[in-house]
């Protein structure tokens, strides 16, 4: 019930289905509650969350359009699924953010949050003011990203609670499927695509295998900034690609690499 929760896992682990089941259950349990599904664009929701909601989450025979006699109906004008108890689940793309802030919501579910920058994500909290459900939440899901991705950093800082989903958590994945998938993935792909761990080896990386070995040996770990020790910066200026900067301190016999930033333009 934390204010922010992110479900991290590979495709096929059931992240979206899990959140949509939660939204549907809470819509039934809390009359007049208001929940919202958002993504980078409205078009992307049509072929993702809305298909799952209508085909897999709503019980058979309960969903129809505004002209039907079904208990759950989709109002195309308001872009909301409407329940008999007055609860609604809306859909909106952040390419048209006005709708998010013109209404009040109990929960906002941000699908594929890794498509967003942190600033538009963090502004969604302002719309959590309906106060019908016992708790107001901003929830999301994402595929595992590199350690420095803003959402992983937000979770590590305690601002968002991170849960990891794996293929084994999805009850529709058979033992045969899991066995075949596990045997076909190796190294960094196995860690991120099967275990749902954060990406440690980017595609095309020169030193991916070496870095993986260093992590297992405990030589890559969190290090503090020592305010009494000089900080150096290392620059790769970039011409046709990104400029990169590393911050580093020499502490005893160790090099402490404190932070990394890249930018273009």
C-alpha cells in the first residue's frame, strides 16, 4: 500500500496482467473509486492494456460498449470503463496530459514506465486526490533496466517500492515453457530476461563478461563519497554520439567511481 510501487520483470512475467487484475478487483470493492491507466501515448494502450483488460481480466459476458446491457461498459467519449457501482477505470496517453490533471484519481497505473522521463512521471502524483479508496497510489511496471535508470534509482532512494516479477510468477507459463526458456538464455540475458534482474551488460558491450565477473566477486559495490578526498572527472567529449562524464576518487588502494552522466546536444 505504499504511495509508489513499481513491478519490475521481463516480458511474459505477468506484470501488466497483475496490475490490471488489481485495478478490476478494487473497482468492484470500492464504489465510486476512480483509477487511471496511462502510457506514453494513447495509441499504445489500445493494443496493450486495453486488450488484456477486456480479453483476460473482465469475466466473460460482463463487458460491452455504452449501448449494451453488460454491467461493465466502455464510454468512448470519456474514455472510461464504467462499473455498476459507479467506479471507473480511465485510459489516457501522456501525449494528452490535460485529462490526467483535470480529474481526481485514487490510483494511477503507469504501464511501461521506462518509456517516460522522471519529470512527467512524478507530476502524476498531483492527480491522486479522489480519496475514495483507503489509499492513493501511483503504480507502474517496467522491464529491467541499467542500474542508473531513474526508476531504479528512485526505488533505491526509498521513494518507490520495487518488486521483481519472474516468468515463474506467471501461472500461465507451463513448466515446459519455463524449462525451455531457462535453457536457451545465457549470461546477462538469463539474468535480465529470465530472473528479472537489472541489466548489467548492454548489447554490444566490450567488457560485459568481465563486469559480470567483477560483480560476482563483490568488487563492484556501493561506495561513499569522501568529502575530504579530491574528486576527479573523466570526460569523453563525443562528436557524433553522447558526451560522457565519470566522477572518481582515489581512496587508499581503490578507485571509487561515484557517478556517471551522459548527454547530447
